């Protein structure tokens, strides 16, 4: 760990130096972010995951800056160009952008007009012009004419000198600083239709002839325009008013109004248009893209979090259906652990219309497998299948609900699904996924690439490396918040647990299959290659409900078991009694047990776990029903008030599923202030229909009628 960089991180993030150094030291030792946040609160001052990630990210970027400084110094030293003044400027550079500006004039270049002019000996002439004295530039140029150097005329000599000045101006640090600021504040995005792309460009017609402030452009619009440019539909430019640029640049380089100053001004204008403006435009493009990516990734991450933490129905015997018309409705029966027991197919819809035969099959199956809930995919034929099941006069206690099946087809064709069900076709696998999502959304959704879940905003246009990094962090955070039953979890779910990863997850599953369920956390150490460090990082997040040690079903880390036993002994009871008896827990004085290893934050966490061992932070499952008789776009009319489920949040509004196979959009202007902060995927809401565009299959909604419930 570099102490100077750690100090700078603490200053920038306004955190204590010991806390920052503790985080960095723990990470160097191999500790994960979730482990540090949950089990090393005393060392970090109870920093949360977000702050710990920020420390790690900023430290990494500053390390990258220092490495680049070292590389630049080495390059300059090798070429004999490193001076004391240059070293000072390199050392004080606070960012990669500033550092590259310092290095730009000295960077080895490919051949340019300026470098060609320098080779012709015209650099001294450029210096004479820049002095902007009273001498006639033509007189200045004559001594530089040379047949040997191929400078045959005064005009050619002066042009070469101007080329040298143009490049100097474009590489001047102060000029670049001023232009960078101007472009960021006053840059304008101009978007126009590419020639000959009128037909293909229909989807981008909102951006034909559009102009707006780059600084104020919302991220979704920026990403849409970049997509249009990538598809060669749009032509984009990102420039501020040119005269404003020259108004800032002229005072830097012009010192008079004579003939030499006129040539210098021409060189300045050429340097701006040909070199500096394109460079700054590229920087602005990159900054806008980075900002838009960051916002889109953040929105996507929040949506994924809500999807993963959707309320589970909990252990139930489930009949799950992947609906269809022509090919029928594939159904599966799952036990309370989500194991596949039976599969079949019914044909209640056209063209077969075998309602009676299908009803008989379903009634028998419900009885044979003691089914407690029916999960129906909400895609094609979903509403029709739901209506069929509800027509069967089933027991009121039987839950019948639609389940969001986004990404189920991705899972059913995946290597994971093939490994789980090698002898089943993709429709059976898809039905299993639908049923398991009702049982426990988190456990099933971790098997799917988050991008396939369908709750993002331009997720395929953003930086894929950053997207993957962010979404992995979100999934890990959700998994650790809920905890993992090590005896039932899939390898995919286990792979997200602190310190484990895919290879070790496979090892754990294989060991479990060969040796049987784990009886306690300590037995995890018998898994091949699962050492003390992995155990330390993972154990607190792995649960063994009903194991030999009651603490193994909680989030209390094994390293604190001795402390809990001591507390119980002081009260004259067992750990199990302590967990069951509230009166005993109320007698605990946590301050008596504070030590250098376990401070008050850890003790309070332990007491909370003793109160509700292995508590699930997710809310309770709530049944949801769409409006009866509203199943297609044609059933919608302006003014209708309908129940719906939020499926996606974007920066421009929220998408709501009304059960008509096409989500409606509630633009942010039609969301009440009270609703804005509470919106999340899965939320049950009530909306009113503003407009229905049948041709474009678009539904415009308003959400100023209030929420219906907590979640779905």
C-alpha cells in the first residue's frame, strides 16, 4: 500500500486516514468488500460497501496515475528532455488528463505538417513570427529559403512556420485547459440525418436537425444519439460557438495588430479548427459517453437489485407453466426445494382448444403433487393461461399468479440449464425457471446474465467492462444481504459468495453431492482446496439451518462463536436458549463484552442476529392480479385506471406491465413527486391511461393516482 496515495484518497473522499488504510490493507490481504463491510466494522469505522468500493476504485486510479508518471519520466529521460521544471509539472499533475497535457508537446509523434516544417529548419522563423515585431514577415522568411531543405519560396517558408505555431497552440497547456472548460460548459450537440439514410432512420427521427447543450443533455438521449451515429443514421458534432473559443485563445497568443500578428492569428485559427477543436471534441464525446454510461449503469444496477431482492413466495410445491398457443403449455411440478418432479403439456388454447382434457390433466396433477401454488409465465398466452386456470374452480387456498419470465429463455438454452437438465427440452427448462423464480427470485436469477433480465436502459451501448463490474457488485451485495443455504444453493449462487468464486462453488456442490449435506460450518473446511482464508471470507454468509450449532443458521461469524458462548454462560444458559428467549437477551449488556477484536458495532450485529437468526431482508410476498377483461392493446382506452407492475425504471420514466403483452410508459412528468423516490421494479401501482398508439404499439400512462401495494 502506498501511504501517500492512501492519504490523498482519504482527503478526496473526506474519510479518516486510518479507515482508508484499514480498507486497503484488508483488501491487500485478500478480504472482499462484503466481508470488510460486514465483519470488520471496528477497523473501518463501519464503512458501507459503497464507500469501500469508492476507496478501492480511487486508489486504483491514483496508482494508475503514478504508474503513468513513472513511464513518462522514463521516456523523457531516455531522450534527454526531462528538466527540473518539467519534473515539477509532472509531479503536480492531479489527473491523467492534466498529465497528458504536460507530456503532449514532448510525445513522440508520427510525421505532421509541423514536424515536416521543423525538419526544414523553420522553427526559428516560427519564433520570430510569434515575437510579433514590426519587421515584414517576408523579410524574416528570406534567410530560410533553401534548395537543400526544399524551401523554395517565402510563402512556403511562412506556411511552414504557421504550421509549427498551429501545433504549438494546440498543445499549449493553458489553451487546452481553457478549451476543455469551454467545451464542457458551452459545447452543443448537433445531430442530423446522414445522407441517403432517410428510410432506415425512422426510429431516430426525433434527432434529425436537433441541437442542445451537451452539459444538459440527459444520458438516455446521449446514448440514443451515439447509437444512431454507430448505425450510420446520424451525423453528430460537439462544438461550442467558434467565436467564444477565439475570444479565449487570442489573448493567450496575440500581442499586436501588425503583419506578423495577422499570420499568428491565422495560425491560431488553423490550429484550433484542425487540431485543438477535434481533440477537445473527442474529449467531450468521451466525457459525455462516460457520464451517460455511468448513469445508465447506475439505473440498471438499481433495477437489478430490486429484481434480485423481490419477495420470495417461500417453500411451496409449485406447478409452473411456460404458456404457448400452437405448441401448447409446458408445465412442471417442483417440490419445496425447487427439484423437478414431473413435466407435461396441455393444449387449452387454439388451435387445439382441448379445454376439457387440459382441465382433467391439471386437476389430477394438482392432487398428485400436493400443489400449493401455480406460476404462469407472463409472455405469449400468459393471460389466457391464467384465465384458463382460474376457470377451473380451484381451491381458494391455491395461489395462481403470473411470473415475469424475462430471461427464462436465456437460462433454458444456457450451459447451466443443460447441466441441470441434460435430457429435457428448453421449454421444460424454461418452466422450471419460472417456478423457481416464484419460490426464490434471487436463487434463480443469479443463473442468468443480468443484461438478459430486461430492466436496463441502453445496456448494450454502455461500456461492457464497467457494466459487468457494476452488476457483479450488485449481485454480490444482494446475495450477501440475504445469505445462502449451503446445502441447497446452486453453484451459480454459491459462486457469488465472498471468497468462493465459480471453481470453489463447483467443488462445494460436488462435495455435498458425494458426502451429503453439511452438518455445520466447520465441515466446509473438509472441501478440497477450501482453506482458512476462504473459510474466513465465506463462512458468515453461508447458512446451515437446523445444523448441529444453532449459530450456523445465522449471520454470526464463526470467529465470534466463543464470544456468544461466553455471553450465554454469563447468563447461565445455552446459546440455543439465548436465541429463543427474548427475556434472556434483554439482560445482555453489550458494553461488558467490548474488546479490540469486537467493538460495539459487531456486538450490536450479533444481538440483532440472536433476535432473528438468518433474517431475510426481503419483504413479504404479495399476490397481484391484473384487471379482468384487459388483455390486449385494443382493450385499453384513455381514462382507464388500472393496476400494474413496474417492470423497469429509466431516467426518463417507468415502464409498467398492465397484462396486455406490451409495457406502458409513465413519463417522468406524469409521476407524482411522492411516487418518484419509491418506484422500483416489482412495485404494484395504479395508473391511468393517457394515450394508446396501436400502430406503434405504445401506451402512455400517468401515475398520479397513488400506489396500490408494497411489491409483487
